[in-house]
C-alpha cells in the first residue's frame, strides 16, 4: 500500500478529498488551485485526467474536461502537475482519476513508470472493474501504487467480495446510482451500505458523488471515513473563467468551509 | 481464441473476440449487465421465447425479407450476378428492428419498465420507439443535435410513436455523444431501465446479443441463395457504422471459407482528410462505450469526431467482433466517400427502382467498383439494410436541389 495513503488514515479524524480536472482552466492556474486546496489542509487530492467522453460525469465535469482538452492538456501535462504538487507537499496522497482509454493508449507500462516518477499514490479508473483491471493492477502493485476500487449502491455481496479481493489504499463509495454533480444520497441507505462494507473490510471508506457543500460533508462524515467533493469546486472555475484570481480566492474560501464539515 | 477452424464460437465467457470486447463500464452498471447476460443465456435455448420472437419477426416485421436478383445492375456492370438482401423492406425500413424486437422481449422478461436507446440516423430510434409502442413501454431516445437536424423525418416518426426525444448537445452532437448520454441515463435509472443498444457494440453481452438477433439475415440468405442458385455466394458485402447489419449477414458464413466478405466503412471527405468514419482503416485499438475495439482517436487517446454524410455510419468506433475479424483478415474492410455514396444512391434509384438509405449506398459504391474483378458465374450479395426515404433531404441538399 502507498505509505502516504496509509499514514493519512492512521488517525480517526474524518478526511476530505477534492477533485479538480488537471489543466482546467489552464496548466498554471490548475496547479495554483490545487496548492490553495492543500494550504487548507485537505487530506487527499484527486487530479482528473481529462477525457473526451466522460460517461460517469455530469455536465460540470464534462465541461471542465472539455476545457482542459481544448487547452491542449496532455497526459504528460498531468504528470507535470503531479510532480509539481509532490514537490509542494511531500506527504499528501495524490490520486489520478479518469477513464481507461487515455491510459491504455499511453501504454500501461509507460503510464505506471510516469506515475512512479511523479509521485502518484493511487488511481481511480471509473470504467475499469476488477474483471478487466489485472494488466494495470499487477504493474501498479509492484510500485506500491493503489488501484482504488469503486463500490456503488448496486454492488451486491458477491461482487463486493470480488472488489475487496486485492483492494488496497481506501475504498471509494459512490453514494448514488448516477453521475457526478447531481442529487444527494439517502443517508439511511448510505448507512446500511457502509455498514455492510465495513463488515467485510477494514479499509477506510471515502464517499463521493453528489456531495456539494460543508453541510453534505458533515452528514457524510457521520457515516463514512471521509468525503470527496468535485463538481462544486469545478463549478467555481466554470463561473469565473475570466478572473483567475477570483477562482483562487473563492476556492480558498470554499475549501475552508468544506474542511469545517469534517470536524464533527 | 477461436476454436479449431471456427470463427463462430466467440466471444469467450468474458466477452472477448480475441483481444477485443470485454466489459468496461461503471461499477454501478456491472450487476445489471451481468444480469442481462444471465437472462440472455437463458432465452437462447428457451423455446417459448424463441417462438414468440419468431411470431413477431414474421407477422410484425415481415420476415423473411426477400433476396432480389438485381437484374439491371447485373446487366449494367456486365459481370457477376448481383443480389440484394432486402432488409429495407422490414417494418420501419431497416434491419434495426430485428434487434429491437429481440431486446424488448428480453426487457419484458426481465420486468423492466422503461426503455432507453441512442440513435444516429434515427432508424434505431424509430425501431425502438416502434417496439415500445407495440408493448406499451415508455421510451426515451437520445439523439445528437446535429442528427436531429439532418434526420427530421425520423424525429417526427419517433414522436408519433410516442417516444420522448432528448437532444444531446455535448461533444460532436452525434451518435457517440447520444450513446454517452444514454449511458448516463442508464447509470441513473439502472434499476428499472433497459438500454436497447442499436449496434453490435457496447459491454458484453451486447455485441454477441445484437449479432445473434441480426444473424437471422445471414441465415435467411443461405436458404434463399441455395434455392435460387443452388450454391453459396462468392462475396458478401455490407456497410459498417457499428457493424450490426454486416455481422448479421456475415456471421452465418464465417466458417464457409470460400465465401469472401467485405465490410464498407464511411470515408467521408476521404481517408486522408480528418473527416471520415473509418475506424478500422483509420483508427487504433482503444476502450469506449463498454468495449475494447478500434477507435478514431488522437495521439492523447481522446476520441475524435467521425464524419459521414450518412448519420448511421457517423460513429468513431466499431463493434469488437469486426475488430477481431479485421485483424484475423477473415473479412476485408474497404471504404466509400460521401460523394461516391451519393452517386451510388442515384444509380440504384434509376436502375432498380429502389431508393436505398445512404448507409447501404456506401456498400453499393464499392460493389460497383470491384464487380469487374468477378466473373459472370460469380454471385455477390449485398445487404440493402435500409431504405432512403429518410435521406432525401440530405441528398437534395448535396445535389443543390431545392425541394
């Protein structure tokens, strides 16, 4: 397991992870946004690798992905961002999140090498389930990089066992059946699902999808080990494209607020 | 891998045709897709299901579709005997409904209460809306904004049939993006919704299931040509977007090693331009819409926009079985440009009195070119997979004729 991920979960405090698309609105600002987030003591940063056809994402992240591609963001640029963030903050876990084609096309071996070079701790690949992930998993494991597995409200007990077999780092629980940035989860159902997973695994569980503000973070943190917020941050970028300083200012304010949701 | 001397045993249990296919979807969809596979495996050998399907194929769709000896085209080309498999005579005017009928019967059996589908040319949308009306299920069709404009007659037909059309304005605003939106809907409404995918692509078991429902085309052809000529054809031809009509015709003959096959992709403005839809000749292997297959993509693995005058071929991917048969060299893949298709379209109208859809017009364009390589005692069968009523506005515009 990645040491950084392991260390972060060494204490019982609730965790906050943020998602932003790498290269949105541009390379430099994208780095500054993540630095701003880190300055507010966020626990984990997820960097999105833009893809032309993000099937699991709602309009906000679709547009963000598209903006980044239009700016010419390459996978090598994403690794530049990661390397920079790694230098900026030695101990923060960095997770790359995205879709399989970008990695497959880059070449799995090449991709894993670049992950090692740029200090990546984990990967979340939305369209790659245990049935198909062994090529990537085997190479990541040799480098102690975690392939973070996704569990959803439709995952049954049988699949849960399959997913937990080889799972490492933490588990990502998708709180709703749906895409990113939409409605919020039903807390009663969420509680049942998290309890079920906990009865099979000791891994920490981060919950994501539809978590919009500090209030949502607070609710989620009463049930899971932490919350992931993406679309709400990306929305700040979308609404302030002409004023990059304002983006940083608002992200700073918003992250502070989100963090307050983790203090129960 | 293929069993000894057979191409017809694929996919394997993980849904692979060689190295193509598989299941690349969100975890949310996995349990449902596994359930679809389980139910599909059951109905394959279920007499009650198969008899019900047969009943509707015959009485509702009008199968078997005729196999026509195209006399005037044969005479005009002066070489091999040309036959058309007349799947454009099916109810709703294309081969698409063969598959929709099979899938909706499966959806009903699984107790699903809501149907979604994507459409490009609108033929699959119309076919889905039709079977939904027949069985009284609500139907939502995702269609790219660009396609809604160029296929307005089909949009109106779908509305008449009671379907709700959702316009997709993301990305290239055509078939690929409609499929993205349909997948987003499915993931959101996974528990009550069945997704009727229109082509032989997507996560396993869709490529195999769609192929099986379409393979009625090739099975009928075998009987019909033996009856008419007492021998097998030398060459089979069909156009390819995702490739469902082509695999439907070809699959039955894959192990007949003397039967040659050509799939025709859309070359748009030409293969050397960036505006075409020839995934095999101009693409590389990748992962999109649930399967590993040949895709048009950039150096960064971003999916590129396809282009074809025919909305039904305007897709940057292709079914995984075609990718496999391409690499195995069992099927040859060629292409025809927009201009060549328009020419073949008019040729067919004048010589045979058949207004073909722009999709099979691509296949015909290549047929016209290569017929001279075959002798008079050879037989070529082309799948006339759709009729061209939907395309008359596009063709008129191309010919600069005001309607």
